[in-house]
C-alpha cells in the first residue's frame, strides 16, 4: 500500500518574499547612510580611514609624551592645557 501524497507547505513563498523585502530594505538603508556621509563630508575630503593613533602605527605624538583626546588641539609651546 502506498502512502497518501503529502500536502506541500504553501507558506514558503511568503517567507521568501519577506526575506527578499528585508534584503532590499537593508540595501536601501546602506545606500542612504553612504549618501548621508558623502553629503556631510566637505568637498574634496577623502573618506575617513582607520585611525593611526588607534592602531598604534605611524603618526607623531604631542610634545612631552602627553596624550591628547581626539577633537582637542594640542597645547602650544609645551604648556599644559588648562
């Protein structure tokens, strides 16, 4: 005796459609993020790369060996910042 034919799961098309929709939305989000970064960057500026200070390669240290946080200018003339 043979087994009755199995009923196919017809919800696979819905899962595939949702996966494709999510992939398209992720792609669109990436494009919008890149466009925003390009508009925020000044004209002629290159894309930001990995920081030399973060990797410890290259770059020059401020006078006196003191560490200066990013975004703050180093003190002039070797004077400590107030």
